[in-house]
C-alpha cells in the first residue's frame, strides 16, 4: 500500500494560502528518492499545494514513518519560506493562488475553467496493491457501499473562504462540481470500465484516460486500487487510520471474490445521497444505509463497516491501532469538529491548530472541554 497526502501552504503571519510550492519543493529535491520506491514530494494543481507520496509499504508502522518523514521535510522547507504546512480538506483563509505552470495543469485549468480557478482542496489518497486491473475493477464494485462511510470518518473541511459551510467535508461539495465525481458506477469488467472512461474522454468531460473524479478506481498508472474518499488528514495517525480502513476493505473484497460473493447492487442515486449525507454530517448525524435505503446514524454505518472488515484487520495486526485511533476521534472529535471548536478563538486559531496537528505537535488544552491533555495527544502514535 501507499498514501498520497496533499497539503496547503499558508503565510506564517496572515495564515492565508500562498503560492510558494515551487520554492518549498526546491529546498527538498533529495526527498524524491529518500521516501523509498514510488515516494516523493511533488507539485499539485495550484501553487499553494504540495503532495507527499509515501513509498511502497507493507505495514502501518512503516507507512507512518514515511508519512511523518514527508510532513517533516515539507514543514521544514515551508518554514524557510515564511510559510506553514497545513493538512485540511479546504483552505480556511484562502489567498490568491494561481494554477501551477505546466502543460497538463494548464490543460486542466483551460478545460474546467472556474471549477479549478480556486480549487484549494486537498485529499488523502490510498493505494492498495492487487493482482491486475480485472481484479481492481471487481474490488471497486465491492467498495461502493462503504465509500461514503470513509468520507464521513475522514471529514476535515468545514470552512470555505472564511465561512463555516455547515458541512463536515466541504471538499466533497467542491469535488462534486467535476464531471463524473462521487461513487463510481458498477462495472462488469475492466474492459467495460476502460470503455466508459474512453467515452468520457471522447465526450470532452475528461482530459485523458488517466483522469477521473470517482472516489475509487483502478489506478491508471499502478497495479493498485486507488481510493480518494478522504479529506487531507489532520494528523499522521488519522492518515494511517484511513489507509488501514481502505486496505482492510480491499482485502475483504478480495476474500469475497475468492468465495464467489457478488458485490451488492447499490443504486447510483442512493450512493449520491449517502455521499452527500457523509459530507454534510460526518459521523455526527444521519447517514444513508446503502442497502436499506434509509437514514440511519452514521455511527451505525461505521460499526457495520468495522464488523465487516474485522477479520482483515485482525489478520494484518491492525485492529488494535484502528480501535485506538477511532476511540480518540470519538473523544476529541473528527478533524472537522476540532476545526469548528478552534474557531471560537477566530479563524487564525483554526489555521494554527491545523499547522500544529500537521507536524504532530498539537496538544495542550482540549478546545471543546477545556480539559488539559497531559498524557495524550490526538496526534500521537497508538
């Protein structure tokens, strides 16, 4: 498995996003090889965004080390440019940020115009290795009912252009403006998937076959299933949690395929409703049950997902870590909840909290209860 984390760069004084990605990345050129095979630090669509990709990992411990290293390198380079690295699904206080220069980025900006002109949104993308593309497409079919629950768990973007959006994941609403976003359709084969993507390219909705906006897909360049449901994770441990849940869902799907179990048939509109509810409420409200097709508590959907993937988590030795991080989220709140709590002291305080969490130094007072966290930090390792 591997994880791609997208981050925002904010000015150290104003806390607004700033176009310093090229300068920051120029300070860490060696990191392209230091993070292991497949890892590195890269530019993203806008000049206030940078990406850290882990190398190929087989354990959560190794993955966590890769993610910590990527964040540490980027944060140090950002400080040298009078900026701070923040991990949030959207910018709390956005500045004027142009598109990153370059052929493909320019083509994307030209095609989607105003949709990407201020698309200061960041995600946490998880790759899990599979045998081949045929298997990848079949696995994605099995993932469809659970993608909204992953959105809810990872929600970390309540603010939009300096206002509280009322959503736990405003990034999902930003992403929904692109053609073909959300939960992917079910496909009977890899060739059917490829034909659909080719039709979207021919129709002009996609730039090329490497581009799609679905929350899960066969990677266009790696032998993996790529899940892009999560907002950029506030802390390293929340990124690791997201990766653990995704890998367990993929492994559970592979087991089902081996046993000849078909993926449940979930209607596209129910998937859209479930994704909207997950973005609106996170885990702190109703979700949409994909099979029962009705509103249920989002926490029930999380419990059902955990019950489903528990054998896979036990087999990989990840169950205790997953439970520990989820317990901390239940006590301290999701990334979105913590952002809103910090906003009591102003939006600059939200950005400060995000910067502290991103580099693993958050702590002190619990912003919701005022209780001092002497022995525990939401960013510490399980």
